[in-house]
C-alpha cells in the first residue's frame, strides 16, 4: 500500500470539507459513517486487485469484497449528486479488474490511482461537511473499517467466529490473551486485513488532528491501534486482536466520542461489553499492563 499517497489523499479530503456545499438530501449519521468507511475499503480492494495482475484467484477474492463494499446502490446514491463521478468510478473499477485479469499491472495500477482520487471526491460529494467533520461519525467509520480488518483476519486464519463478528459471544473469548502465533491459511485475506488496518490508522491520524480536545482518549486509541497493527504483523491469536479492539479501542470510542454501541451494528452488542469486562478481570488477575 502506498501509505504516503493515501495519507495525502485523505488530507485533501478533510481540508476540502469547508469548500463543499450542503445538500437537501442527506444521509443520517450511520449512513454517513458507512459511506466514509467505503472510501478506504474500496481503495484497498482496488489496489490489491491491481497489484495481483494475472492472479485469477487473488483477483476473484478481492473482487468479491469490492462488490460488497461498492454496490449498485452506492452508484445510485452518488449518481443523485454527481452522475459523471458515479459513472467514472463504476467504469474505472471495471477497467481495473479487466486490466489486472489480462496481466496489465501498470494499467491496472494507474486505474487504482484514478479510483483513489475519485473515492475521496465521492466523500466530499455524497456526505455533507457538517457530518464529515463530526468526530463521532469519524469514529464510527473508523470502527467499521476495523471490523472489516478483524473479519478478514478471521478469513486468514480460518476462524468462523472472527470472520462473522455478529455471531461473537462470550464463549469466543478465551482466558488467555498472550499472542502465541497463528497459522495463516489464506494469504489474500491476511494481506487484506493488514491493508485495512493501515487505512484505519490513517482515519485515526486524521481524527487526532481534528479532535485535539480528546487527547486522553486519543492516546489510548493510538496505543491500541499501534498494538493491533503489530499483532497483525506477528500473526497473533484472535483473542489478542479482539482485546486490542474491544477492550482497548472500543471503550474509548464510547466514552470519549459518545459513540452509541447500538448505532454501529458492525460491533456486536451487548456481548462485546461483556468481553471487555472479562478482559479487565484477566488483566487484573495476571497483572497485564494497562494504559
């Protein structure tokens, strides 16, 4: 993933918010957060498609995810405000896939850069500035991308529970939280999980820039975000990653940014809060470091 390029595009997105007019037909908070999450999700899948020219298995895997993130409904919603942009995104996605399938990596990657810029523009067009600048909505989109990263890690290690977080319950949280390493059975999913985590971190960095009054919470989120990325790189066991997100970052989303857990179905509730309490008990018992 071209981290610097992604960061620059994201910075342009947030900087340009003040220049974009509001529209009468607006998303609610959840819809806005969901659309903002689609920006990095679509970029990740198109780049991974572009960087696997001629690899039909990889392309098929990433296309399936891309089709879930960017649907005909998304094209229709964007078309209400900018038909040309909606058409261009759809056409360029199709060309990226076709070029990669044909083994034309350079052409496919050129298409990716076009899509990356178009998706940033789509965020400006489709989501009203007052919502995009709302820190609670930003945290919701952050949480959504994290969820996707966790689920892809579940695919990577063959964990049915982690691949479908909505089914997670207290029985999925084991007493041990020490990383012992996990076997990767799907490298495509593993790469996907790591790239989504990087994009989530970019959202976090933008959040810190625009929410300096929440430094205490931001520091805790940042600590566990860094730990989460490191644990992904070391192929940690799923309980460690669940703890990073649900026991580490999640409580700070709720307390610091007033995110209503029930407003983000991507994060199961209330079982997750039970998991948080279980982690606290384990931490106290074994003297694990807290932040």
